C-alpha cells in the first residue's frame, strides 16, 4: 500500500502544530504498517504549477482529441509537472492532507493542488446523473490546525466559519473517497496556557487514527 502525504504548510515543524500532529501520525503509521510506502508531497517546497491562460489552450486541445504526444513542445513541457502530480496522486491508496486554517479556508497551494488533480476521466467522470468519483475504495485523513475551535467540541466552537475542513472532505468525496478521517488540532490561540495539552491531545488522536488507517 502507498500513503501519500500532502503537506500544505510553509512553516518549519517546531513552530507548526499541524506538522507536529502530522509527525505523530506518520511515525505511528510507519510502525503499524512497516511494509507500506510513505511519500511526502510538500506543496511549498515544490510549488504546484499554475492554471492560467496558457494552460487552457493545451487542455482544450486534449479534450478535442489531440494526443498528448502531438501537442506542441512548449505545451507538453508546461503540462508535465501537472501530469506528474496527477500520476503520483492516482498511484496512492491512502491520502493524508495536512494544513493550517488560513482565514477560515485552506492555503492557496492546497486549493491549486486540488485544481490540478481533479481531472475528468482520471479522478472523476461526468454521467447523466452527475459527476461520479473514480477513486472508490481509497481512504483519506485530514490534519488541520486552527487557533480557535471549529470542528472539536467546545463552548466557543464555530463550525459554520470553518470552510477548510468541509472543503477537503467534499473534494475527496467528489472523487469517490468516502472513508475520511478528520483530525483537528484546535484552540491553542484561544487558550495559550493550554497549548501543550491541546497539542498532545491532537497527537494522541492522530496516533490512534494512524494505527487503523
């Protein structure tokens, strides 16, 4: 089995709660799944290629029936990074998304990543009944850190103001992944005196999830 870790965080681990929780998850996962391959895709170390006015003509040519090898050299070169990301994504059996909440949403790099890997006839297909995901049988987990409470139970929780966690879950469901686990490290800014306790709790939940993932 192959676990693909999609890391959408710019900060080094000592400052990042979500990366600390990620490390706890991955360490436990490797211990409990020693024969599995774990691949980390860092969206900040190797930026996701943009979708722009040059991308669409190449896509339109492919949709119109042009074979990939028959595209002009500059278009083939432009699409190569996106194609590699898609191939890597399709080759995985399990996914772990890791990000901080940015102003109630996901980092732009993660949004760009989804735009690149959500490709018709690869991760989903159109039918008369609507879009149908093509990744059935795979599973995903999501680690997200936030300064307030949005997903976890707390008197100050504001679930309607978190557009990030529902977004990641929705994207995976759109591609056919129904087995989804959310691990949310929240409240460290709301209760700075409880930071260590809240981080430890999130790490414990991450380890528990990893053991059976």
